[in-house]
C-alpha cells in the first residue's frame, strides 16, 4: 500500500514540477510524506494494540487477564486499623481482593489459608519494589466491626488488610469489581448467612481491575499466574 | 418351621438395629478461628458399614449454642451455603465433611476453644438413636483430612 502511495507521489511530483515553482512543490511533498508517515504510525499502533487485546495474550493469562483494565474509583472505605481506605491505596501495589465475612465457616477461611500460603511462598520482591497486598472486603458490615476485622486478618497473616464500609460505600467497591453478596435468614436475627462472590480479583499498581481468579484456589497456581501477569504487565 | 422363620426374622432385625447404630467416624476436626469469631467449621469422615442408608438428623454439643449441617455450593463464582436437614451416609459407604463441601457450622462456643481442646458432639440418627463423636480443635490449616494425603 505504502509502495503504491510512494509511486503516486513520484508521479504527482513529476506533473507538479512542470507547472509549479519548486519551493511550493517541496512543501507539498513534505506535507504528503509527513501525513503518510503519521498515518502509517497510527495504523501500526492501532493494529498492534488490537493484537494485544485479542489474540496476543499468552495462553496462561487468557483465563484471568483483563486487557482493558477498569479503573476503580470513588472508594470511601475504612481499613482494619480504622484508617481511610480509598483507591489511592492501590497505587504502586498489586492488590488481591476477596469478599467474605468473619462468621463464614468454610469458603473464607479456606481462601485466607490459601493466601497465607501464597504470601509464604511468593518470591521476595526487590526492597525498592512495593509488596503486594491482600485485602479482605467484608460484605457483612453489620456484624463485622473494625476491631473484629483487625483480629480476623491478623490471625491469618500480619500483612493482610481488611476493609469495611456501610452498605452504600461497600456497594461502590463491590460493583466495580464485578462481585455480588446477599443475605439469607438463619435461626435468629444475628445468625443469618451470607452468600457472596468467591473469586479473587487483582487490581494493578495503577488502580485498575486487571485479573479475576475463580475458585478452587491452589497457592502454587496463583503464584505462577500472578508472576506471569506481573511480568506481562511490566512490558 | 414357623419357629425357625421367627428366629431368622428376629435375628435379622436385631442385626439391622445393631448395624444402624454404628457409624464409624474418623478425623473429626474443628480448625481454630480468630478469637472474636463466634462460628467454627467442623469436618470429619463418616463411614457406614451397614447395609442400610443412615441419616444424621441432628448434631448438638453442650459446648456450643447450636450446630447446623451445611453444604458449600460454588456456582458461577458465587458461594452459597445450603443448610441440610440431614446428612445422608450411604449403605456400605462414606460421607466426607470437608472444605468446599459438606461441613458443620458450630455457633457460639460457650468457652473459647484452642488447638488441642476436645469437642463432644452428639449425632442423632433418623431411627432415634444417638452416637457420641469426639472432635479435636486443630490449628487453622488447609488440610483437614490427614488420611487422604495420597490424593
């Protein structure tokens, strides 16, 4: 295509030469060449980036990685140390998020214990590189106080973070991460159970939802995929 | 002849009852939970050597407010807990209470339970008989079934 275009330019140049002064001709040629170059660069970029979003994902990432990361915004949560938790806390860190409640007898402890293994086995990052974060999002703010959440995450790993927010604020986070939760009546007012999304989601160091992991979780597999994602994302 | 038949019927009945009462429970464990959490999970392997299905219709313990039988179901990434009216142990078969599957929910421990403590559970079966099971409180670990490492 470009080759034909160049030939056309040469022909145009020859016809122009016979009628117009050479200076104007030079300007026209420069502009045409510049536009052609620009078009080529733009086309190439578009082509290359489309390749990335569709077919060019390494097969080991295809199940998890979201090529178009979704920015997570507008968070007004509180962490287990009673500090404000906004999307600023995602900056520079890879963050794993999990949705659960402290009274959960099976799914949540299992995930927390798998993540504890992940934390124990993850190869150490360079001292200058920010550590990944595990964030337990309580979907039961009526029963999970800040103090209870502090006790809960510390039981599994001293670095784990828990966040809580009243339902309106919790929903801002949960919806953006594509998660769900709901309540089912129990034997009494205080003993209801909570149905909740069981996936782990990964937010990148720029604050975009970047990957989703479906249960059941195995520590070694999570580490392998996470390591791939981290390398791929870096470039 | 009538007498012999009668004895045979009685014998089979008594054998049936005897077998029904005997579930064999292995590795009954309750992983430790953070101090402030008032619900614990219970796991075990239940064997039924008899020729008939046995249903566990209730489980209680004087150490807990109450106990429920549940099944974890994860479908389309949504985790749900389905309360079970009974746990069915098939004839000559086994029922595994394990992570991500059937399990017990033990509500409101009367005292804080730590690794090494023993929990006494009473299993009530569908025929009205009951059976005691001792469960151990274990450290919070993924593996709740030490008998199946070869899997």
